[in-house]
């Protein structure tokens, strides 16, 4: 047969028959870094942090030095950086916990402990529901005009709520004072055994009502609580056990808020008062004054000409409590979903989510992504594209094809479009529509082997990097990973990873990829290719069909002489020493766990334990590669190769099909096979 030369290595095309693959494609490509089309190994993962929450961590996000303050959750949480002008605190918003929340790099570690974030506020500013009372006071002359009043709550970050119900109307003359009352209710507070008791005369509240507890800007104040009515003049609520200063006895102000408000801390410090004013262009509520949250009365004597700006937050509501899938668009709009409803925030006001911006889909939304200002809603049926340039004019359109998203965590936003796993393969949706881009790469039946409902992914350096689960053994998720390359070019190839990780995060500040692992006890955050160690690749060629023959010679052209410098060897030595010390600590603590039958069959080695095998400290010597030759599916020859010189292959057989397999860490440029060694000497 003709001489075989394999160069420009690429990965797998699972849909193609092994005999019909392109000459440089692989039947199997595991731990192969093929971005340069040389056969390279991925470098190892370097542990940089051990988050402290109990159980396997699914979501990680740093808020400061990546070696220190990693927010982490055992839930699937979506985090988005806030589009806040002049913000230097990395104010970040997240959904997926008890309610949408916001924190920053000061709050993330403000309270005790390391289960970051240790502190946060509820996202959104709830509005008071009860109207205040206006009463005519002294003074004034001339023609009386109608006045009505509303109040809004304002946070320490100048975030303003929607107004409460409109007050009663009074007719006041110019210069006449209007006395405002019922701007909340006064209550005297005591506490015992984790419960606060509020004495509040004639409060009129019912069990389950949500109240904003106003007062000092610290401790257990300024949060929303669900109360228990204990009589006409008192009620109770649980004390926040995370408060740095619990309430003692004292007078507070309480305000009833919407029933759907989430319980938790807020950043509300102030009330704004507005009153209606009329002109030739109509009526509007104009700013009167700013008062502390605990102020319950106010005497308005402001002249019409001295009124301030118009109320702009008439319909600025907090996001719904169950909001999920939070994303941030480049025009300052944030988006999330509940069921089949997509919510959009006010531009550059991520705490305000007017209902008028809500969009509805035919199918439940599974995950959200975006391409520029176009939102892609991946649903359990057809994908939707929502034009998000201006949320007031958002226009949804539906793709006609059934392309269900089967894994929320598998969706990623890229410069080419939004990618997500469906039941038949990987879908790309963008402004031009949606298509199943892996149809020529992976047969829908073979796609099932990647357990698409368990996929979670990131898009890193032009590749879709994903992990999937194959089951749980002794509380530890088993699985593998895969990488789809060539997205945007159209020449898709797939490589595999022989390990599983629970979560990933791509740092937008540094373009560094981080993974999170769990060993049943400890979580570890790892930097992708952060270690000096290298993973062993395995690359197996296509099946070369030919007339009956016997391959007699081969060579593997590689950079065997790529050696480690002194710093690399020192890094290996430090890793080796740390692993030896960790094993010694396990032995000293009696945690070897080496009993036979200590785990399920094939999970641990017989007499296995929790200790790790220390890495071998290399010297500045050339690498080697294991070469395997197959004929008609039978392994015929194995050789450890350490240079690019031709070598002879054993005879004694003929075959109609030839395959070659390499494993190692040295960079490979070419594999050559021939019927005699003379064909290789000059190549």
C-alpha cells in the first residue's frame, strides 16, 4: 500500500465511520490539545482555593483577589456584574438562591465566616402599600388647588422604589401648610429567644403580611419580614441571625409592602415625598423632600415653584422572587425568567423590573443567553429571539423548529451566537435563527452518550468545553468532559476529557478558566492549565483500509527534546513535597480508609485509601511516547519511542486495515507508516 502520513491532527467526528474519517481525524482523542493541529497534552489543573460550604459546589464567582473571596453555592446560581456608572466595588447581582440578590467586594466578606458571600441585600426596592394622610394646616391665601401625595423608599445606593397608594386629596392655597401623617406606623420593639415583639397600637396587620422594618441603618433593621399577628396592638417576627447588631428595645417604623416581597435585608435608608402638580402639559408628581426612613410625619410648606424633579419610578418594581437565569446585556438591561415569562430591567437600573417589559413564550424557558442586545430564550420547545435594544419596544420572534434546551447550565453566550444542548445535539441560535450545528459531527443517537440533560459548559478560546455526569457513586458524581472546536469556522471536531468537574467559571477580567471539584469532603477551585504537570493524551487514528499487507516501518516525529527548565523542575518538586506532606497528615489522623470492602466494587483499589500518589519529579530529559500498531483490529506492536528516527515493525502477518495509537506528553508533528524502512529515511 501507499505510505501513510498523518499530520495536522484534529479530533473525533463520531458520526463518521472509522474507515471514512479524514486522514487526520481520530477515532478517539482524549486529553488532546489540538488547537495548533499538533498533538499536544493539556497541562494539569492547579488548586488555588478551597471553598468552605458543605456539599458539592456547582457555582463559583470571584469578587476580589481570586485566591481569596470566591462566592460559591451548592445551587445553580447565575451571577452578572452590574452596569453601574462609576462603580469600583464590582457590584454583582445573582439569582438562584432564596431571592434575587446583590452584593459587592466589601459586602462579600463583611460578616463572619468564609461561606462567601457572607452578606448581601435583596435585589429591588419594595414599595409601601398604604397611603399616607394629608391634612390642611395653617396659613395661605389665594386660589386653592388640589394636592395629593405619595412616598417612595430610597436605598443607600440611590435606588428608588415605586410609589405607594395616593393619599387623600386636599385643596390647599398657596403658602398653606399641608400636614402629612401615616407615613408608616410606630412600634416599640423588644426581643427574646430569637423573636422580636413589636408593640404597635391598632396596627391592622394580619399573620403573613410582609413589613419593612425601618430604623437605624444597621443590624436587624431595614429588612422585610413576614409577621405573626399576636393581637390588635402587637405582632412578632424572627430576628435575623446574621445581623451584626441585633435590635434592642426602641422605637421603630414599620411599613406594609407587597405580599410577594421576599424576606431579607434591604439597603433602604430614606423616603422621598412627592406631590401632584398641574400645568398646561398635564399633571405630574414632583419632588417635595427627602426624610429619614423612620420619619412618620412631615409638614409640607414648599412653594410650587420650588418643587423638584418629576417622579420617574412609577412602575419600578423589584424582580419576582423566583427570577432565574440572570444575564446582563451591553445596553445596561438585565434579563431573567420565571416559567414562560421573560423579565427585563430598566436600562442601567438593575433593581427595577417594570411589568410592562415582560415577554411571554409558548413554552417554559429553560435558560437565557444573548448575542449583543438580542436575548435568546431557550425553552423546552422552540427558541425565542427577543430584541432587547430598548426594553420598552422589545419584540419577540419564535424560531419554527422544535429545538428544546435540555440543560440550563449547558447554555453559553458567544460571539457567534448562543449555544445550548438539545436532545439531538448542540444548537446555535443567533439573529439569523437557530440550527443544530453538530448534526454532521454527532448522530443524535450517539449524542445521548454525553448525557445532555447533565451538561454544564463554558465557551473558552473559541471552544465549547463541557462536562457531563454518568452517575453518582458514594456521593461523588462520576463523569467525563468533551470539547467541541471549530465553532464559527464550520469544521467541528470533538475531543474528550477523562475527568469530571462540578462547575466552571470564565473570568471576564483575565480570560482565565476555573473549575470546581469535590472529593466527597472538600471542594477545590482549580485553574485550567494552571499546573506545570501535563495530562497524558491518547490519540487513535482512523481505520486505513488497503490491500493485504504488513507494515514494516514507522516513525513518530515529535519534539522529544522539549525539556523542563529549572523553575519547572522546582515547581514539580514543590508539588511532590506538598502531596507527601498531605499523605503524612492523613496517616497521622488515622484516615487511611484502607479496609477491603470499604467501597463499592471498582470504585477504589483493593486496600485503597484517600492518599494520592505523589507526582514524579522529572529531570531535564527528553520525553517519550507510547506507540501502538493495530492490524485488522488486533494490537500487533507496542513501542516506547523517544526520538524521531524510523524504527522497524514486526512482520509475520498481513492485514487489510491499519490503525495507530499514540499516548504521551511530547508534542507530535507527524506519524508515518510504510511497508519498508527505506521509504522513511528521507522523509
